[in-house]
C-alpha cells in the first residue's frame, strides 16, 4: 500500500481570504454609518455597541420631515441633473471634433481642457463667487451647475473621445452618402453607437457634482443650499447631532449607489476601452 505524499490544499484560499478582508474593510464604515443612524444620540455618545440597543427611525423621520434637511437633497438633485445635461451637451460635439478632425493646436487644446480638471476647486471658488454675485446668479442652482462644468466637461470630452475614436469613420461617410444631415446622423446613428460612453461620462459627471463640497457651499446660501453643505452645519446648543448626521450620510449614498447600479455595464466597458 502506497501513501500519497501530495501536499494538502489549505481549507481557505489565501487570495479569497485577502479579498474577504478587503471587502470587510470597505463595508465596515458603511455598516457603522447605518448602525449610528438607527441609534439615539445619547446611545452613540455614551456606550460602544455593535448594533443598536434601542432601534429608532427618528433620525430618518427628522430628515424626511424637516425642510431644512430634505430640501438639501432636492437642491442637490436639481443642480446635479442640470450639470450632467449641460456637460454632455457641450462634450458630445467637442469630443466628436477631437476624434474626427485634425486642426492647429488640437493636442494643446485637448491638454488644456484636461489641465482644468487637474486644478483644485479652491482655485476657482473666489472668482466664481465674485462673478456670480455681480450678475445675480449667487445662491441659484444654475450657478453651481455651471461651476461644475469647468471640471466635468474636460472629463466627459476625454471619455467620449475614446469611445468615438473606436467608431469607424466609414459610418459617417456612409450616412452622408445616404443623405443624412449631420444633426440627424449624430442623434439617430452615432449617439446610439456610443451609448456606453455617454453612460460612463454621465456617471462621472454625476458623481463629481453630487459629492463636491467647496464650490457648492461657496456659491449657495439658503435657496439652493445642497445636502453636502447642510451636513456641515449640524452643531446646535446641545452639541453634534450624530444620529441625524449619520442618517443623512446613508441617504446621501443611495443616489450614487442607484446610478452605479444602472450604469455598471457601461463602466465595465469603459474600463475595457481604457478610458476609465
């Protein structure tokens, strides 16, 4: 009888163990945020608990019934949608020009667009504040939307240009031979071919505008104050309202998670094309 000397396989794959530890590390802050949102403020600051001892939804009720809170979400959604629409409307024809034509200084202009994306928002906060205050756009949704286009348009152009470059030019020529005018060709034929790129660009424009704090807080006061600015003003005479702040954080994650869910396939294709 022979005894096998083959090495035994470990019960747990080390790679799987590392991946599990990484996922736990990523999800732990989100769990703790949800955990805090379901506690009373007294329990949060008094004892350390893994789960709520006295489950409460009062923090969410405060946000959904207090106009000072829920209007922050409404204001954020308004200027974020405006920004995504404006950014794509400007980036689509610009990206088409960069992908189809060669002109003097095209590479320098393309780099200049990306350099705007590299600049920190703090550089533009004061100029935008003075400009919008002088023309009556301060504390409006369109003010924040236009300010964010300075960063989102270059990113959208860069992403869309990569997708458009992958579409053969013969499609354009065939459409012109068939009698298609450029607007009709661009909307009915070309845009469906780069739908994945449009989804990826819209996702990144949405995420930057949704989480950006400095410009949105500087350019708003009352009427258009976003949720990111509201969450920084939760100190009262009784101290920091940790439960409400945690509930607001949970609700702030939801729109981004929904957007990621609907464009997840487009993002994967963007990674495959090397533009994300």
